[in-house]
C-alpha cells in the first residue's frame, strides 16, 4: 500500500538526514524532492503546492532543537502535516449507521461497490455479534446496467447470511422504491442499496442516483473509490459530491501497489472522511481507515515520530552531546560505551525500539532477545571493571578478564565479545568522521 509514495519519501528523508543543518536552502531542495514525489504519485498539482506551502511555513522559522537534528525536525513537520491532511490523530471512526437506515452505495463501475456493500454488511453484523446483538440486514441492488450485477450481490448475501431482495421493477428508481417497501415490511435494521456505476462520470447515472436519493432519502451515502485510479479518483469524488453529497468514502484495492495520491488528494480537497479501506477481494478484507498508519506508510520510516518523542523525553541532551563530542575527538571509552547502552535502556526494550525503526521489523524475536541479553551482559561486565580498565582496555589480560567474568557472572568469551563490539563502534566512528557524518551515528 502506498509503496510508491513511501519509496519517494524515504529517498528524500534519507537525503535530509545526511545534511547537517536545515537551512532555507536545503529546505528548498527538500521541498523540490517532495514535490516531485507527490506529483509522481498522482497527487494533483494544486494540492501538492498547498501541502508544500504549509510545510514550508512551519519548517522555516522553527528553531532546530538540540534533541532533534534538522533532518529529524523536518521529518517531524512532514509527518505532522501528512497526518493532519489524512485526518489527524483524533479522527473518530467516521460513520456509525443509525437504526433503521438506508445506506446507499455509489461509485463507478468496477470500483468495488458490490463487493464493498457485502463487506460492510458483514462488518456491521459481526460488530453486533460481538456485543451479543443481531442485525437484520437487507441487501439489494438497482444495477440493471451491468449484466449479472444483481446475481453477484445475491451470492454475496447468501455468503454472509443477510437478507436479499430482487426487485420486480426493471427501472432503477422504481426498483429502489419497491426495495424500500420490502425493507420497511421486513422490519430490517439496515438496507444496503447497491447502485449502478458507469465506466466514467455519466449524466444518466447521476440522474438515477439523484432521483433515488430524492425518493428514498438514505440516511447514509457512501462513495466507493478505487484507490488505484490516482488523480482521476478526486475528479470522480467531486463529481459525485456535487450531485449526491455523500458522507464518507471507502477506498478499495489498497492491497494492490496503489499510489498514495487518491487518499491524499481526497482528504485534502473534500474534507470528508475516508471511513474504510478495502484490502482484498474477500468479505473480511475491510479495515478502518487509520490516518496514523497511513502516514507512517507514506513516510516509510516506521513510527519514527514516536521514537523521536521518546528520545527527546528520556535522554538528557547534554550527556548525548557530550558523548558525541567524545566520539569526535577519539576519546570514546568503555565508560562511554556503557552510557550508550544505558540510553538504549532508557528508550525501552530493544523490542519496543525496533518497532519504531525502519528496516528492523524483520528481526526475529530470537535475534531481539539475543541483542537484549547481550546488552545486559555488556553492562554487567563494564560495571565490574576498574576505572583504569574502562579507560585503557588494553590492560585487560587473561587474569583481569577472569576476575571481571566472575564478578559479572559471565564468561571470558563474553568479555572478548564486548571488546570486539567496542572496537567495531570505534571503527564506525572513524569511518563516519571521515565522511563528516558523525552526529548521525549517534542519533
Ligand atoms: N484486490 C482487491 N480487489 C477488490 C477490492 N474491492 C473489490 N475488488 C475487486 O474489484 C472487482 C470489481 O468489484 P465489484 O464489487 O464488482 O465492483 P462494482 O462494479 O463497483 O460493483 C472485483 O473483481 C472485486 O473482487 C479490494 O479491496 N481489493
Ligand atoms: Mg456491482
């Protein structure tokens, strides 16, 4: 989902990470890259520009704090903005169906109306079941346009165990009224009315929907949008909204290699919720739309934001800065190494941290546990050392190692492993210093 956007953004962001400071100049550069990414992802140009303008306004004039380097600060702003555009943190579950109610499902042909209608009905029934309730649902279709469209819905109704009614009338508006009559008689809780789409926005389709809307006055109107259609889907949404204003959209086919443009543009331009997303062809493949999850996916960097917040809460800046400085002048000692491990401790378990970090999701629980154990051991070893040993580890001969091992409850091999790791970090530092990217190593 949104892999295209993610890729683009992570490209931009990794580039930013490598910059020392966020100056007006490199904001410009970054904005250019983000702009390209969004345009390539099929977000309409005017929306791209509006988005960038907001980011720019926030980025410039904001002080770079000591806990966040400029790249991270920019990530934070992009993250916040993107989240806001996609619906924010507190966006409530967008639609709750009243009882009784008619729910009209609209959209272009092939967008996934019929499938989504059944998914939704199933979802409502399942939710009721969890509360030990039962929902009496009627599915019906006025899609006389596409052959076998009504049969398709009938099959799905059987599958989910809902009611189904086939109208005798053959004209959409009359059929809708006939269906409504049946819905009332049957004392159903909800009628999900599947409508006919067309391949493109079409006058006849719109008139049908307008009339059905006028006659039945559905409590809820939902627009089904195919997320794969990118920029086009915004035009579709606007056209529908002008004729039959809808409550919320459902974005289907988010399981495919969908570009992010659809969700992004829709939210920005229409200010209407995306209530659900379709993530597959099966009945169960319907999920709530979660702006935060979407934002994270777009940025392609795990929940970096949360990590940043944690980091700025838990780690006191001076010690971090001091460590970075010691690394820089080459006086990095085992004591510093110890403090570094302590910082990781402050951030929570390795397991928790890895959830926030991109690229570490594929660490197995085993590997995590090993890492965690290793850190514990290293801490124990270092705390069993004398000051001299910590600062001049070269003095660690066999007998010293034996003494430390028994003090820390580890083996000599563990100590050797620690020393190896320590040497590796020093090598890293040298390399990074050469590349002029030292500060990054520590963040
Ligand atoms: N992968 C995937 N396919 C979907 C999704 N929703 C619908 N489809 C498929 O899209 C095609 C068209 O769906 P349909 O419900 O008949 O669309 P309608 O013409 O709008 O009623 C069907 O093959 C569905 O299985 C989805 O969320 N993911
Ligand atoms: Mg259909």
